[in-house]
């Protein structure tokens, strides 16, 4: 059987269960393996562990990273891991089980990965980013005032809750609860397909209440999104990433990647430094498993040693 036919069947089967973005990534990455097999005239039933070793060398020789001439060990690991998942599906699928044996999949070894130190923002980074939040200029004083206030809300929400970019973009007014006795937001995690509640700190509550009362008063309790563009339209995760990237350029931050996910790692790091246990961090981040959270925390000791900064989250801004 051609790898192309098996891959088409696999992607069709998965299209009903995973997000379009995830499906697109699978199609892209597995497409490289499909093309390699087609060029080498390798049928699905001929794939062996040695085939994957040759493909890994081919991948390293023909592809490069976004910032380096060589693919990172983590990228290569992802490629091989997705191939193993695909082949494992084939081994279990009726009509393909004769092409791929489970023992073949088990014998494929995962490549080794370098230890990855995840960068986080420092107090100085945050102060500079807060200044950058005031940099939007659409040539209209009223509009600029809205964007400056909105950008501060974006920063505080990411900084003090660790929610994902998509979760913030999809946060509806009906899920923003600003009661002083118990302020919180309800977010839907697309990865875990479940709801969770995330508290709102005192500083964020003050900023968020002011923002809602000034710009979203008529939409309280509605399905309208909290964060909207200067054209008053909902924004997507890519647009949010662009906003934060612009902050980084305005603030001239070059030693840390300015992205929504860096805020997420920063939140996890600060929480750990403040003494929060890993289970609670995991629940607040919306991870499917504590093991995922532990991966976030692997390099914290190294970061603390390098930066010598052990501060609770609330002490970093104020």
C-alpha cells in the first residue's frame, strides 16, 4: 500500500476529533515523510525502524530551523513521534494491519532531545512591556485610549492567570465575573475540551473592572468577546501574538521571546517560586496531566540560579 493512501485515511479519521490547526500541522509534518517514501519507492509495508533512521538523516539534511541552520532536537523528536503515532494507527486499522506490525512501531526509537530551558519574563521585562502597551496610535485619541487600556488588560490577564492565547481571545463577557467577594473567569480549554475557573487578583480586578465599565458596560453577561480589535471585532490567537510581538519590539526586548506562551511559562514559574504546589498549578493552567506541568517546571532551578530572582508574582508588578 502507498503511504499516501494510508496517510489520507489517517487524516480523514482524525479530522473529526482534533482542531483544524493541529490537523494542519499533522498534514504538513507527515507530508514530508510521505514525500520521502514516494521518492524512495517505499511502500507502507516496507517501512522499518531503519527506514525511520534514514528519514531522520534526510530530514536534517534537507530542512532547517526558523532561526538556525539545523533543526532542533525537539523538532526532530516531534517529526518521529508523529510518524510513530501514524504507523501505530495503521497497525490497529482494519485493512492495514497486515502492512504495519505493532512490533515494528515499538522498535522505532525516539531521538534524544536536548534539555530545553524555557525563558520567562523578569520584572524589568514586564515594566517595559507595560510602557509598550501605551504605544498604539491610530490617530484618534478616543481609539488610542481604548487600545492602551485593552492592551494592559491583555498583559495582566496573561500574566496573572497563565491562560492560553486562544482562551483569552475566546473569553466571553458572560464568563467574566467581577464580584469582589469571588472574582474569576471561566475559560474553555480547546486542548482538554473542558471548562475551568481561574481567579482574578486584586490588581487585575481593579484594571478589569475599570475596562469593563468603560468599554463593555452594555455587553455584560453577553456572548461578546472581552478582547476586541480596534475595529471592534473579535481577534484570533495569531493577532494576539502579533500585538505582543509589537510590544517586544517597542520595548526593545531581544533576550526573551515576546509571545503569549512566554507569559504562560512566566505565570507557572512565578507560581512555583511563590511556593504553589504543582497540582494546583496544573489545574490553573488547564493541563490534562501533572506530567505536562512538570515539563514546564524542569528548568526552573536553572533559571533561578542564573537570574537569582525568587519573587512571588504579585511583587513583580506594582
